[in-house]
C-alpha cells in the first residue's frame, strides 16, 4: 500500500470532499448565527490559607505546610461552593428577582408566560420561604415540583447554573475565582456575587459553630479532668494525714540508715564481747585459790565501790543506747569510766608491798575485762531491742509506700490527661480566634461581551468535516486490498508483469478496425499498450510460437485480449492461428463464426483456411469435453508441431484456471502462458492455489497482463 495511491484516491473524490466541507460550513453558519453573545463575570475570594499575615500565632497551620494539605483545603472549599444547597439559594434569588423586577434577566418561558398574579404571589411566597430556611424544593410535592419546572424552564435550576459556573484556584495564590457565563452581563454579575455571599455566610456560620462546639467540649472535658485530678490529690492527702505520713521517702531512708548503724554497732559489740571473754579466761587461769582468797579479802571494800560505779555505768549505757546514741550522754559515760579506772588503780596501789604484788596487775586487768565484758553483754540486748523496733517501723512503712505510690501513679495519669486536654483546648481556642477568614476581594461587575466564537465554530466544523472525509477515505483505502496497479499485482503474487491495458469506454470495439486511421484517437492508448504487451510476449517466447492465454476467474477480459493480440500480430505480417480452447464458453466461436473446429481438426487433421487478415480461427462446438478426450496427447503434440510450421504465432484462448484440468491440458502443449487479471479486483484465498500453480510452471509462465487498468504502467516489463 503506497500513499501515492491514497492521494490519487483523494484526487478522484476531491469534488465530493469539497461539497461535503462546504455543506458542513453552510450548515454551521445557519446554526450559530443566532447564538447570543456571552458575558463573563468573575470575582475572587481570599481564603487566608497561604496568607502569612493570618498565621502569625498559628504555628501548626503556617503557610509553609505541605502542599498536598493546602490543596486538600482548597479542594474542600471549592466543593463547598458547588453544594446544591448554595446553588439553590442562588436559584431562588434569581427567580424572585425576575418575578418582581421590571427588568428581569430572562423572560418567562411560553409555558409559564400567562401566570396569574395570584400564582406569581404564591410562587414568591414559596421561594422566599425556601430561601430563608435554606431548603430544596420537594419533587414529591406537586406544587413544589411545578415551581421546580419553572426554574428549569428559566435555566435557573442547579444543573443549568453549574454548567455555566467555573470555580478554580488562581494558580498557587490564596484566591479562589468564581466565574459565570451567560447571555446577560447583569445576570452573570448577580450570580457570582450572590454565590460568593452565600458561600461566605454558610462557611462562616458552620465553621464557627463547629469551632465553638469543639471549644465547649474541650472546656467541659478539661473541667472534668481537673476535678478528677483534684479529687485524687485530696485522697492522697487524707491518707497521709490518717496514717501520720509526712515524707514517706525521707522516713524510710532515716530508718534504714539507723538499722545499718545499729547493725554495725551490734557486730562491733559482738567482737568486743568475744575478745573480752577470751582475755578474761586467760587472766583468771593464772590465779590459784589461795591468792584469790587473799585478794578478795583485802580488796573487798574497794570492790564494793567498783561494783556500784559499774552499775551506774551500765544504767547510763542503756539510756545512751535507747536514746539512739544521743551525744549528751557521752560525757557522763566518759566520766564514770574514768572514775572506775581510778578506783581500780587505787585498789592496786594499797598493796604494793604485798609479796604477791606481781599478780596485782592481773587482778586489775581481770576486773577491767569483766567490766568491758558486762558492758558488751548488756549493750547487745539493748541493740537487739532497737533493731527489732526499727525493723518493725520499716515493715510498717512498706504497705504505706505501696498505697502512696498507687495514689501518686493515678495522680500522674490524671495530670497527663488534664495537661493534654488543656493543650488541645488552648490550641483550639487560639485557632478559633485566628481561623480562616473568607473575604470577597471585590464584587463582580457586568463586563463586555466575550469575543465571538461563531467564526471559530464554523471553521472548526469545516475542518472536522474535512478530517472525517479524509479519515473515511483512508479507512476505505486501507481496507481495500484490490489490485489497481501492476506493482500491486507483482507484490501480491511474486510473479512477473508483461504490461497493462486500459479500459476502453463505450461499446465493445471492432478489433479489425483499431489499426485504421479513423479510430486512431479513440483507441490510440489501447493500441500503444497492446503493442507494448506484444513486444514483451515476443521477448518471452524467444522464437517459440504457442502462447496460452488464461485468467484466474471468468469475465476478466482474456478473450478480448486474445483477439486483440491476434490482430496486433497480424499487423506486423505474422501468420496467426487463434484457437478457441474454452469449451465451457466458446465466445470467440460465437463472435467470429469459424468454419473449422477443434474437435474436427484434432481428429481428422482437416485443413485450416486463412482469411485476408492473415488470421485463422479454430473454434469449438462447446459442451462437456476436454482436449485430451478428443485425442491422445502424442497425437495432439504432433498436430501442434505441424501447426508451428505453418504459422508464425499460435494464440490459445483458455478457460479460467478455476475450471481445473480443462485449461491445464492446453498448457501442456503451449510454449508460454500468460494470465489476464482485471484491475480493481481482489485476490481471494481460493485463488491463491492457482497462483501457486502458475509459479510451478517456472519458465513456461511469461507473466501477467493487467486489464481495464485506470493507472497505466510503462511499457517496461516488471519482474518480481
């Protein structure tokens, strides 16, 4: 498929295309000439979403927020503007204006032109009530359904208004533009201003109501959390008062420190007791009974004094331990211990002259060890009692600590809940005071008419009709697989091409006169093309004489071409034998009325007479017969050999290849075969087998002759 062929197709239908385009342009002109002018009114609404001056105290919603969040906010606002509730408010005000004004925007439709004053007043009452209450018309109510039909007839209904309404954000700015287009400049401005006003009122009332509800809810919740927190603090305080708890942590630390101190004292006292006991036993072992009697009798008075001092020291030591080692007892203890030591030394000094004076030091030492041992023994009991008291106090603090910690944990949770609600309350309260403030920047005013689109619509209709014509012709051209040019036939069959013959218009020509001067102008092109085909055939025959002419199907013009070639060869003084080999349709026999027939010649070898035109014709009687049924192949071959000697060229008009063996039998005796194909026909799937047969003939197939062609090929032979 070549584009050049498509352009030739366009050239063929150029006047049809031109007529269709002109008709579309004319029809468009009459359709758009009465279109009213369009008036556009526009207003802008400032939102404050990306205006930095409105977010000075609102850090969370600052203008540097994410772009998708900003886009969602703008989308939400634009969808609110498109709400049916708001558009209905505009519809009511429009119809109220037209029913009450001396200069209505639009005249009543012919169906409502004759409304009575009472009906008009009733309609106004209903519309105004709906406007005040912000309610839609109920289509289930017959009366309100009729009023809705009135809105539809005036194109004031929600659908009609939204078709002419355009709402968009001005690029990346803080403004939303509202635009309305109509045939009346006053109407456009009215719709835009009313819609902007209704939107701002609706948004302000609803948003403020939502913000107020949120603030009230958080305030109540904050008070509840505050009361719960105060109650938990009060419970903890009463529990501490009831159980005498000042500072549980400090108390527990103090008791624990005392326990550690008494434990250390106990360990030290146990070490002293063990050491004194061991030392005393060692000293006592050194005295015998006699010396001990002497000493006891001598120092009996001093021992009484020492025992009294020792008892005082024991009593004071108990008080010192019970007081928690109070420092004020320390001087008295030190004084008594010094007095005890002095008494012991005095006892020792009185008997220096005793011959047993060497043992006096041991006696003093034993008495000192006894005192120390007794002190350690009595101190251990006191320390154990204090440890027991301290452990009891510490154990008593454990349940208090657990209970207090539970109270404190509940207080921490309540505090966090209260602070969280408080923060949210503060943020919401602040945001409600600095939330979005919608503002109509400037009121819409009537504007001049927009540039007319009539010429653009007319031009568009012309271009569209032209495109449709071109597209339809291209589809037809793309789907058309018929053969129109010799190159198409060569490409689809991979077989050579001998030439093409043009279609001769008018009645069937007389081939015997095409070479005469009077037919030169009418048949000149056909004559030139026929000569070209004759030349190509001669080049293929290369001295051979028998040429078979067939086709793929009936009525492709092979008989006309066979007769034409016969006359073309006779014009160059060739002896021509034209054989009608089509037993099914012997058209040559019917037209030329020969005297000798194939059946007779190949049976009896009758003599063939030539006429004055140097053309001899061998016809057939037709019927259900084939060439090899007339005589055997060897005999027929001998007869063709004889004919080659008598004639310069033998042309055989064969039946089409769809007649199966009837044509193939003739091809056995031909030197070359040509096939005629009618232009503007397609090659069907069933015909592909015949093309394969022609390919199997190899060098015996000379090539195609394209008949009735509108595109004339050159005389040069086309090879595959």
